[in-house]
């Protein structure tokens, strides 16, 4: 079983990282983490190369992401809320999935992406709610042929850090267990 985790937090030991670690403690198989802040992945420039060709005109760390996505079984989106959304660098990385959109809707030759199970992990410590981030994550999951089977949230980190949020920690462990039990491979 292969799991790809996208970490949208700039904080190495922050709330999102805490929830990811808890989730991982119950997850079997191979795990690959891509950090939106440390990955050296450029934003999509809308150059429209992918309107005519498969792949992307930018050669960078995203090649590793495309390779991992093609055959992984599980996909995890983990992010702090920034202005009620997934963090900016994570959205920027996800912009590079435009090639999948172009393949399907413009070139009419959809990429073959293995069916996956998904988990969404969100940390927030302010006001504004998480609905926008959930909606955005759903769009990404849909593009990547992924069914979201669990959403883990710790949304009061300003008063209760994720490391002390027992309900969120338990939800994170259960999400790891669930993916291990649902393994499609
Ligand atoms: C630029 C910025 C914007 C933020 N916007 C929100 C927000 O809209 N809603 C919210 O609940 N928390 C917001 N927060 C708080 C973080 O989501 C919160 O501290 C979170 O637990 C940080 O997670 P991390 O430690 O994994 O980075 C914001 C933080 C920053 C730095």
C-alpha cells in the first residue's frame, strides 16, 4: 500500500505535522511526503504546454509528484487554514495538476490515475471556518480520482494545540487505521 501526503504547513513541528504523525502511526505501507514549503516546486505559469502535450513544461520536483500519484493507493491533503483556505504554497503546488485537467477536458485524453482513498487533515486557530478549504480539497481529490473517506480537523489551535486535542488525535489515528483496512492493493 502506497500513501502520498501533501503537507501544506510551513511549521516542521506545528499542528498539521502533529496530526500527520499521529495519522502515520496507524498507517501501513510506504509513505511519501511532499512539503509545499520545502519542495522547490514552481507554480503553474499557464503556459498551455499541457493543452497540446502530456506532462508539464516545467522540469522540477513536480516530476516526482506526478510519478508518485500515478500508482499510489492513498492521497492525503494536510494543511493549516490560511485565510480559510489551504495554504498558498499548497494551492500553488496543486496548480501543477492543471496538466490532468487539460488532458481530460482539452486534449480529451485523460491520464490514467489509479483509484485512491483520500484523507483531509486541517488545522486552524482563528475564525472564518473551514468550508472553502474543504471544497478546494474535494476539487483536488476529484481531479486525482480519489474518494475522501475521512476528514480530520483541529480548528481551535489558538487555545488548544493539536498536540493536546485528544479528539483530533484520535480521529487522525482512526483515519490511518481506516486507510490500512481499506487498502485497494
Ligand atoms: C497567514 C495565516 C493565516 C491564517 N488564517 C487562518 C484562518 O483563516 N482560519 C483559521 O482558523 N486559522 C488561521 N490561521 C491560523 C493557523 O491555521 C493555525 O495556527 C494552525 O494551527 C497552524 O498550523 P501549523 O502549525 O500546522 O502551520 C492562519 C495563520 C496564518 C499564519
